[in-house]
C-alpha cells in the first residue's frame, strides 16, 4: 500500500497526524479509515465478480481495455504482426547505431536548366 513511501515518510505522517488530531481522536480516525478501505475493497471485489459472472470466467479485467478487446476479438496474430511490422522496422532503423549504406548509383551531374529569356 505504501510502496512509494519510506519508513521516514510514514513516521513523519504519523507524527503530523498525532499533532493535528491528538492522541484521543487518532485511534478512532484510523479505525474509520480502515473501515472505509474495507468497504471500497469489498465493492471492487463485488464489481469484478459481477463482471466475471456476466462475461464468463475466462475474461480478465485487462481484456476489457478497448485496445486489448479489439486485438483479441478482431485481429489474428498474423494481422497484428502485419500491423506492427512498419513500426518495428522504423524503430529498428532509429535504434540502429550503424545506419545501413544504401546503394544509390551516382548520377552524372546534370546541368541546371537555364532560360536566359526568363531573367
């Protein structure tokens, strides 16, 4: 739950909460916050179980993302590879540290067309 906070930050938050709310109200506030957290988790669990009941047990919540849904139901693996190929080729060319030498035949220098009457 507090993956982004270190022990010093959590301790500082507890000291600030103790100063703001006082030692008498702090246990009651912690109890209320934990009760609210339990209710929110219960509602999320009920919602996900309702979706699984309606959509079937083999559907994951990640599959309901529009991008994943379209990929799963409209495209085969070959179609996805065909769609990704131009982008992967461009990314490979961008990330390639040694650009490939393209074989371009040197054309003889052409004289520019010049119209003396136009000037």
